[in-house]
C-alpha cells in the first residue's frame, strides 16, 4: 500500500542560500552537536526511506518559538506539498485501537504529555513498539476491513510545550530529547521564512538534505544524551533508584 511521496528534486543541483532556515535552526538548537544530530536524522530519513531510524525525536520548548518552522522543510522533503505519508497523533489518539496514523513515514505526536505521575514511564513503554524495530511490522486495524501488517519504517517526531512531557528510564535508547529556550518567534520573521519556503526554499533545503553526507550515521545506535533528556530521566526515577549524596 505504501507509495513514496517525496517530491521531484534535482538532487545534484547547487543548493543556493538556505541561511534563513539554518539561522532559525541555530536559534532553536544552539548546541552544534545536537543540531548536527538532527540534521543527520533529517538527511538519513530523506535519503533512506527503506531503513528504520531506531529512535524518536522529542522537540520541546515554549509555545510559538518556531518548532514547526524548524521541521517543515524536512517534512516537505519526505511527504511532499500534499503531506502524504504523514500521520498525526495526540495524547487522545495514542490509545486508539485503529492504526490509521501508523500508515505513515513520519508520525507526528503533538503536545506529548504524560497523564500523571501514577503512570510514570507508561507512555514511554507504550510508544516503544512504534519507535524502534523489532517489531519489524506493525498491525494496522481498519474499521470493517481485515487488519494487516505494515513494515515498521516510520519515524516518530514528538512536540511539547511542557518541561516534563514524559518520564524516561536511565537506560533509555529510544529518545533524542531537546529543549529550545528560544523566545516566541517574531511574526515578521516567520512570515519572511514561510514566504521563502514557498518560493523555492523547500526545494533548496531538500537538495541540501540529499547532499548531506550521512555515511557515518548509524540509525540503529542509541541517540546522544542531552541535558534535557537527563532531566527527563531524573524525573522518571523511582525513589529507590535515586542516589543521595
């Protein structure tokens, strides 16, 4: 049932000036090593639809800081202008018995938030099967139709404005978590970037992602630790796990 939705892009053409996007990315993720990891994820996913990236990205930060603007060119490069092969979940639909959202290459989880402390780590455990392979296939239940097994190739990208949206175990290998401290994005700057996107910026960034060297990127490896993820791990510790002194 899967059809590649990547738009036609001259992959070998000169990229041109994409500094508007790069500057915005650096504003949201000033730590260069973290930003490079995100760029590698984007480029690898664009270049290798047949290979599963075995960890998800959680991008959290204050509302209106421009997280959607950060990721929009990557989503366009994979899903095209009509956003095919893109699934959307929220906290309410994560527990749905139907699997329509999983029929995607990129799964967006908006406003990720653990319900309460009593369910600590439950959300992370619940999401493990779709974030990583194995399982090599995911069951897709459809109303009035027979379920089927879909190849597990989707990439999970979660957003949140909450400082502690999920609790993670200390040995977690499934999440690359970053917190953007950037202030609310200036509307005039956002308008300028999106106007440029629609005038050829999307295509230019897609070329840049196709040309980025990801030969050293290991999609099966555990993601790097970040300060934000360390906070999520600490929050997820039970009392007996905490070390005093």
